[in-house]
């Protein structure tokens, strides 16, 4: 990864955050909770993939139709997130597999 890639990545992240800040306050709160949850669970490729921008797209459509954020995702934010990443491998799962081996054996 070169310096240009890092700079481009920062530009994209700042543009993403600007889109989040343009959402109504209730959407911003829920987005931040979703982001916190996903960063904690750790689906592989979260920052490079389409998941977070897709959530912002979904929220922008909800704002455009005049729906509340909880009408879109339901009352259970964690359940909504789990449904989004149900087919994605997570760092937590990889870690669990790595420590579930037999004692004295190291998996690479």
C-alpha cells in the first residue's frame, strides 16, 4: 500500500463521514451505533467493502421517503447488524477457530 492509496482512502472516508453528517440526527445516532457494533464484531473487509456506504445509501433513501430510522431497521439495532453480516466471516470467528485447536498445536 503506497502513500497515494492511503491518501485516497482518507479522502473516501472523509466523504463517507460527510454523508453521515448530512443525515438527520436520529439517523446519525443509529448509524454510529451500527458502526460501533460492526467495528466490535469485525466482519472481514468492513472498511474496504460496500457495507458501510450501503447503510448510508439505505438511510438516505429512508430520509428521502420520510420514514423514521427505526421504521427502516426495526427496534433491534444489533439484530439488524447481525442480519447484514450473517454470511460474512468475522475476525471473532477466525479467532475462535484458531484457539479451538488441540493444546500444543498452533494453526497458521
